[in-house]
């Protein structure tokens, strides 16, 4: 019983910290896209490969940040997202990010004039 209580409290604490982690991931996208990739892909021990962390990032802020980074960084971010969702059966937990993805996609569709043709097509197909 006590162990169950402790496990429950740890889980609650982890969930409460996710919005802050989402903000950190957004900052990584801007300052260190390779770390962004590693965090989302499970390359790092404390990564968020199977945690729906992106849903804690404001979709408009994500797009704004994405549009502000260099083309090379955008390519890394796109690759990160491709990798994150390529194994649908493996990461069923990420289904919680579906509404977030739809919002990002909608915002990107409205902003596609600001993107290169190939880049816009890649993002819109995520």
C-alpha cells in the first residue's frame, strides 16, 4: 500500500513538471536542435520518446519558434518529428499528441507562404 502511494505521488509530480519540460524542449529546438532530436528520439536516457510531451507546448509558439530558426535547424526538427512518429505501433502513448499535431499542421498550412516549398510539404505531411 505504501509503495503504491509513493508511486502515485511520483507519477503526479512527473505530470506536474511536464509543462516546464515542454518549455525546455521548445528552447532546445531553438538553441540546440541536436539536443531536441536526442530528447524526442530516446537517444538520451532521460528522453521523452514515449511521453506525449509536445502537447504541453503551445502550438502557435512552436510554429513561431520553428519559423525563426535557420533552414538547417528546421531540417533537424522535421527529422526529429519524422522519427518520433514513424513507429506507430511502438508509441501508442503518443496518440495524446494528435490534437497538438493537428493544431500545428493547421497553423503551418496558414503560414506555408513563409516556408520553402519542400519544407512546407514535409511539415504538412506529418
